[in-house]
C-alpha cells in the first residue's frame, strides 16, 4: 500500500488517556505546519462508526468470533476509505487504536489464536503497519476508575471483569517488548503535560529521520 504520510497510533488499556493525548499531539503537529487527520478504531467513517456502536453497546451480547469479524470489517473499511487516502496525500494520520488493540483485546483478552489474529489483521489493514505507536500503560483498576469518573457509564468492554483487563494490559506489554522500535511505552499515570512532552520528543525525532 503506497504511503507518503506518517501513521501514528495510540494504544493502551481503557482509561489510559489516548483521546486526550491524541488531541494534544494533533494540536502540536498542526501548529508545526503539518496536515493531520484524527481518527479512531473502531470507527472512522459512517460504515465503521455504525459497527462501533454495535461493538460497544452494553445492550449487545456478541460472541467472540462475531466481535472479531466486526473489528476486521471496520478496519478494512477504515483503512481503505479514510487512512490510506490520507497517507497518500502526505497527511499525518493520528489514530486511537489499530491492529495492536485486536491482538491485546481479542487475542490476550479473549484468548483467540494470536497467529490467526495477526494474519487477519494484515488482510484487514491491507498490510498497513503504523510508523509509530504509543502505548499508554496504566493499571486496569486505575484506568477503569478514570473512565467511570469521566463518563459516568461504561461500554461493553469496560464492563468486563478486571481479570480480562489485566490480560489485555499484559498483551500490550508483550507487544511493546516484541517491537520496541515501533511501540514506545509511556506511563499513563503521569500528568497530562508530562506525557505529552514525552510524546512530542519521540514524534519530533521520528519526523527528523
């Protein structure tokens, strides 16, 4: 897949601060004169956002296999309709969650075969891999508390048992240890500005390469 821009993703357990840091990063990049697109998974366009509502609604009982295929369907749509066209226009794409989230949540969290997930992730994403990924790491109990304080309600994933969220976090940490050049682990428990400054330094270094 032809790519001229830069693809940056933010990952982490629920309540780690991805949305906050994504917005700060976008503001910084735009101020520096870059064209930037902010998007998220699941979601990104009308079709993918419809899938997002299905996946996150606590009213829906979804089988693990169904959940997985819905994520892949959403990603296939998202990449081809939103992300790839933006990258082809030399836009920096900042996305909240991508392939790594599927490995962490459905692979480590649900226990689905990791080799299968990684193979299907490549198919759904058209082989697209982020240039840079920030893993905002936080203890699941602290993260879920922050979610409840911020929103007052929880989505279908946030309502899962704490053991599920702990497996997800361990999955993320495993991924970071396997791909340290791409995935930069940052503590999500620091101040918002401190986290932002760390992200800025890493992004500036990547942009100068």
